C-alpha cells in the first residue's frame, strides 16, 4: 500500500502588537457619514452600537517604528522555532498582505522588493531556491497562501513552506469613518511540511471562489469622509458594510458545505470552525446559517473560537493568529487533539471566499 503525501502544519507563530486600543480611545474622534455629514449621535452612542454589532471591545496597533514586513518576520521566527526546522530548507515563503509596508508618517505603498523578499532577508536565509513572493487576496490571503503551498507540496515541488498573513490596518483607516474601529494590526505565520501517511491527515480539501462581477467594490480605497487640506490626497480603506454582511452570510456557509462535500464529510464530524475574525455578530450569523444548511437548529458550544473582541480585525492575520493561539493552548475552553477535524473559512475584498478542511 503506497502512502499518500499530505500537507501538515508543523509550526505556528504570531505577532500581537502590545498597544491596546480600547473603544473609549475613539470618544474624541469626529465621525462623518459617506456624504460628509457629521453624525448627530454622541460618540458614546456610536461606540455602544458599534460594540453591540461587532462584539469588539479593543484592538491592537503596532508601535510607530514597525512596518508589516517587521511583524511578518517576528511571526515567522516563532513559526520556524515551533516547527523546529532548518530555515534554509524552506522551499517557499509566501506573505499575504494588502497594503505592503505603510509607514507611520508616509502612507505611500511600498512593495518593492516584495515583503516576502524582505522577510527572507531578515531571516538571513542564503538558499537561492527558497522562493519568496507576495499574495494580495484580501482578507482570505493567508488561507489562499496555504492552498497554494498545498499545491506545491502535493505536486512534489516543495517539502516545506512558510505562509504568513500580516497587515497594519491602523495606518490605512479613516479616523472619521466609524468602520475604522473594526481594524487592527497583527501577523500570523504557519509552516507546512510534506508528510507521507496511510491515513488522511493535514489538508484534506479546499475550495475558493471570487465573486468579482457584482461584488468587487464591497471594499475599496477612497477619500476621508472629512476632507481638509491635510488629508485631501490620502486614500483610506472603505467598506460597504451592509452589502458585505449580507454577501458573507449568504455565501460563506454554502462554500464551507461545498468543501466538506468534496470529501464526503458531514458537518457533525467537525470539531472547530476557524473563521476570519471580521465582525463578531456576522460570524455568529454565518455559523448559524451553516448548521441550518444541515437542518441542525442548535449550534454546538465552543465550535467557533473567537478573538475579535480583544484583537479586532487584522485582515489576513486573524486566522493564523487564531490558529497559533489555539494550538498553543492560549484560548480558554478551546482544545483540539489528534484526529480532530477543523474547518477554515475566510471572506474579504474581491470579493473572495475560501474554505479548507484539515485533520489533526
């Protein structure tokens, strides 16, 4: 009986910035609507409603001296140490991000050389056959990087890959837009290795979709809602929140079901669902609708680990950070053991959705 090659996670790491930004920090902001009109509600009313809708109480921002390639490097170091591998044996370094190295006082996009090349340089990897490249794919970027690495491993092109998801959203968010309170900074990294096994392990299935025809402008870059001489040339991350919410809860559950059906696995066999930490209430709605697709009314307790209430939405970094905390027993009430089946799912700019089934 010939063993099959599977892609297995052997190491994880994350960088969680030390600067905690609580909701109260936004009490002095001036919030405007899309038409440039200042909201009549008090900031306390705005904050209370925001927390009710998103469940976010605080988020993390990086210190002024750091950029995205720096925090990617820190997460990578932790993942390599966790995997206990020789960094020179890495065949690929894939860095998923959306905004490159945006500095505190210079919002110009900086992606030359690629962030992956910068991370490889910081890691002092000499091997010229460690291929380093970036992947811009919206919030699902890290998961798409994992999917690409799986293809490399399954084809025999790679034995070890490092996939990083990192963003610093605090520098591209409009302080006059209520949605700016969603965004956070962070980085997560994962080492994937080829392993032969007679029984299915590691990555079992994945599926990706891109709904660009109708939904490409759900997230976009635009001017501040309060334009003045200081920021008239700046652009910030903008979101059509209501349509994005509806898109996600309608399509992500079906995408997960489609992925599970590729390997004839029922949702009841899944131990944990690791979903992009975009909005607490939205993720709750997604998981409820997922179980409804299987005619299951009651969602099992502790099925969906969450970090958004204290880490906010760090885009591509949310799932790899969540995974790192889960595997290192840093999430209370959440434990996984060998043999457990996990589902990963993400949704974001594009609009893109991807899902993945993994067996410990």
